[in-house]
C-alpha cells in the first residue's frame, strides 16, 4: 500500500470416456452480458442489477474496526480479509470475517458494534434453503462462540485448507504480531493448534497466506506472506505535502521475511524457508497466488510486494524454489517500475490454457495485467487491454478473475480504497477519508476489457474503503458471488444476478484417499461449440482472503459439455464424459479414465 506522497457436496454420478482436444479461439467476441437469453435462472429473474448487496438481510451484521485514532499506526490502513468455505461439510459456503481491533489502548472506536461483535473475527454458518422449484433463501447465523475460535490481536488475513487430511477444512489466521492455526474438530468447533503445528510465528506481521501442496505428497504445505518489520515502539510520524499527518510509505520500514512451512504429514509443520531457498529474497508481501505458471506440472508461488520487486518462486520439484520473477517479466511492470502491488489473482484470461496474472496497485499507477506465453514468460499488456486506463483512478486491493456472466471469459472485479487521505472529502463526519468505488471490467474476448462498473448494480455506486474480497458461489446457483470487507465499515455480500442467464458447469475436485478439496488441480472443460476452457481449483489469491475451492465454468450458449479433463496436483491426468451442466458434480481422484 505504497504512499508516494507521504513520508462437501455429495458425490454425484462419475463416468469415464476419452476427450478430443481442440485449440482455443482467443479472438472470439462473446454476446454482450446483458443480451436477452432464453435461460434466466431464479437468481437473475427480476433483478435489474447484476450484483445486489444481501449482507444485512441475510444476517451478515459484521462491522470492521480499524482502530483509527489519529495516531496513524501502520496496520490500521491495511484492513482485513475474509473467507468463504464449507466448514461444516453441508454443501454450502460459510463465512469467516477477519476483525482488526484497536492499537491505541486509550481510544474507543465509534463503530456502533456491540462488544461481542467487535471482539476478534466472526464465523457465520450458511443455512441456505433451496426449494423444489429452485427458489432459495439465504440465511447466516453467527456461530463464533460455539466454534470456540478466539482470534487474538489485530487481524489481517485468512487462509483455509484441510492440512491434516481428515476431510474438514481448517483455518489459518494472519495478523499483526500473531498468526494462528485452528484445527476443525468436525463437530462445529475448532482448536487452536498454533503451537503444536509450529505455525504460530508470534512476532510476524502476516497478511496473505496460501495452503498449497508443493511437493505432490498429498499434504498441504503453507506459505505466509509477511509485510513490514514494524512495531508500535518503532512507529514514526509521516506527513503529506500539505502538512497533514498520514500513514507512512512502506519504505520507511524494512520488509519482513516470508515463511514457508512444509507439512510433515503428522499434524506438524517444519519451517523450511531457508531449505527451500526463500530466505534471501523477499519484500513487503501483500498478495499471494499459487499456480503452475510454467506448465511443468509443479505448483509455483507468486508474491505481490508493495513498492518492491515481486517474487515468482518456480518450483524445482526437489523441495527448492528459484525466484524467476525478473526473467519472467513479473518482478516489475513493462516500464521497469516496481509498483505498489497489493492484490493478485491468476487465471486463464485469454483462454489459451495457461495462467495469467493481475495485480492491483496505487491510484495513478494502474493495475498490471501480465499475459503468460505458456512457458512462464509474461508480457505486460495492461495498456493494450484497457486495464491501465480504467483502473488508474483507484487504489486496488482484493481482486479476482471471475466469469461474472458465465459467457466463458474471465472478467475482472477489484475492490478499492485509498491509503492517502482525500482532503477534499474530509469532514467532521468523515475524519479519515479513504473511500473509493469498486470496479468491474468485462472481458470482451479480444484482448480488451470494458469498464462496466456503472452497469453492475447500485452497490458499485457506494464509496467505501474496501480491502478484502472473497469469491465463491454463496447461494449455489451456478455463478460467483463476492464477499467484500470494508475498513471501518460493514461487510458487503454481492449476490450475482446475471450469471445464470448462461449455462454453467460446477465441479468440486476431491482426493480419493482424503476427500479434501484438491486445490491446485487444473480443469479443462470441452464444449460442443467452442474451444476448451481451462480453470483451476484454488482458494488463494485476492488480498488477505480465501475463495471457494470449487470450479464454476461458464459455458455461454453451449447446452452441454462433451467432457472434462482434470490434471491433479499429484500429476495424474483423468477424464470424464457426460458431466451434467447447470449443476455441481464432485469428481474424485482415481475414478476417472
């Protein structure tokens, strides 16, 4: 956040067959997202807005506390993230919202939140009801007390994954001078196993983290992106050109070393940062995304750093990594500038079968789009795609490649909020003016993006200080929704009302032995009237948040998929045919052809 001007769903039918590959047509232009279509699902019927905020009416009453008191302690500006994950294995996505806190003991934040809501993070159970006619009622119940999760200190981020392979998703919380691991007990409660697992790291300032099986042994390892070597005792004051005090640029403090923990497979982790070769190169990490960027079958790790060179840790397959960011073209932007990278996501934006990258940055810098050539070499196409011009007015944080309208092309949704005060907006009612609009860019399928923010719904007209964004199908209707956290404000739950106008295919990919979500698995969906669509099961990316590990693939006007190919993290490749559309199917490793 650089400041340049300051100092389980049930397993359905699984069948096998052989698939025929076809080449992508990346220059195809899809139908407009709001074009008439004979299929309009219940979520889209009658809703003029593409997205509608349903947080308050569904029971998500969370209010974030940033603790801003005028002392400008550095963690206050970086906000917090969120997670969407199925902690109780009932087939729908529950919600964890990370809470900040108060770093100034003598200051009582004026948030309107009750002490119970204000304390720690909050877990909300999703009690989704789907009726026979397809209509649905979405309700959330605060079950934090029953969960026995006690999040200490000032929270920042969250990562989810089943680290012990017992079929229940666990929770890893990052924060200022505390990281915590919570094991899911399978009965609605969690146990703090930070000390037992060796992942507590009590002096770190962790932000984004990711569970990822880097050595293909079937156990999820853990990468933690740490930010600054900052403490309240070393806090310094910084000022704008106007003389107004504000938050410091990250260069005022040194970066903190990231951490890589290797899963021993016995409920404990080994700090393998040095052994993996990751201890010498690091920056102020804010975003983390994992994918097989060079196509060699091993999952790599991209780290977005704030005003320092990014890292692209290429997995050598022997337990070690090499930072290839500079040679790959993603350490800096195309002009050779180290931007204030914050959020990040990987996805196949041009439908050519490899993982491209987006990073969100400061106002006036413009978000960066890196296009992969299929071998792990990237080209900055931010300007040519229209991404730079559209995003330049904003300071971006959480970001995700999601196919908003299920037309088969990944669109770009970013949430925004300043880190330098907008003095023109400052008033007694708004003493900390960092608000901006969020943004939606639609993929035109020809290498360019269109800014459709004004068409996306009234919720996009709000100006708030957004930070985290978690993406997933909250109401199980076949399109991706968005959970947004706002620094010092309420959470927003953006329900998608346009995705069900097109056909879709939903997949949950699980291990045959563990039945856990196989994050990192790559999927090709073959259609009868178009190129194959490649997607990835992932929970990481965005900013300080965790996403739905299920894969939703928009099929556009295609009424069926001729087959599905899955490349599992283990290296195994399997294929299925006749996977039904417009519903979710669970594919189990070892049961395909």
